[in-house]
């Protein structure tokens, strides 16, 4: 795939055969963000889990300390008092059958879907639409709940969901390129801490295989996966800033 001059210029700032300490990678992310809009910062974590086994599939939520830097649009399936609670908490759209019909027709202008338990028979028929985009409500991550007011408030404040895909990779947004570097680093550290704590007991061998960050329009930057806890990442930040890249990046052989 051919890339434009701007991308090639930013790509040239990244040493492809090195992994970077987290703070240095975040600093480099700010340098490689050159689009005319405020680019999102993407985080991709490849894990040594076997997602064919249900017990090794990761799924959960966490609240980023500095939010995502964007207005999170929340759709809520609820009726009566619960619907009024959702609206009071700031939900962008609230409904039941009519909302389901709208989504079936192609409406997808929302980031999070929350539902009360009694609405799940209606929401269930949207699985083929909401499932692939990761928006299907799930009690395990708090999006199927009677406390819709709390769920909406948390989502609006920057609570995000994470899950492994079929390639055992977790894809997340951790903020905007306009964020101060220290705020992006704090969000990154919070995610890595959560992923570390979520390690399945049955996982064998190396758990965090590789980590990379990129802006929406920029090149990927490999990060040292050995610094995986919040304390390690933040404590290393002053020493890492401006330092030379660390050890060479060794590609892991593809699994059979």
C-alpha cells in the first residue's frame, strides 16, 4: 500500500528495529501526529493467550485517569423510571423497540450501548449488528444493569471496554494527540496495569508479547513490553525521556 509524503516523513522518525521505553514512545507519538485534525492515540497489545479457550479470553472495563478527550455517545435501552434516569445522567439516545428498529436500519451514531436486564430480549436480536463492533451490552462489563444512571455517568467520564480479538490482540484508544505527554502516559500505564492484573490463571509462557502505539494517521511505534505495571512505567518515565531506544525488537514467530 502506497503512503503519502507526510506519512513517509513521520515514518522516518521511528526506528523500526527498536522497542522504545513507554515515555519515549509517547513523546515520539506527539512528534508523529501531523494531521490537520486531532488524531486519536491507539494502543495495540498482543497477548500470549489462546482465545479458543473461554477462560483465556479477556474482557473488562477500566476508567482512564484522563479520559479519552472526546464526547462519548451513549445509547440506552430502558423504559419508565430507568429511561428517565438515563436521560438525567446524560444519555444521548434512550428507547426500546423503536431504538432497536432504528439500529437494525443502520443507525450507529453511538459509542456505548447500555441496557436494563428487562430490555435484553429486545437487544438480543441486535447481536449480529452490535456484536462485531463490540457494542453488545454485557453484564460482565456493567453495560447490562438496573443502575443505568451510574453506567451512563461512568461511560461519559471515560470508562472504556477492552477485549481480545481473534488474534489475541487488545485494541484500545488511550486519548488524543493533543493531550500532554504525561496524561497520555498515565492513561497508557492504567491500561497496562489492568491488562497485567487480568492475566488468566491458565495462561502459560510469555503473557504480553508485544505492545505498540500509533496515531490515527501515523506509523506504529513498538514499546518495551517488559514494563507492564503502572509503577514500573511511571517510575521509569523521567529516566526514559529523551533516552536512546532500548533493545532491538525481535519478532515472535507466528503460531501454528
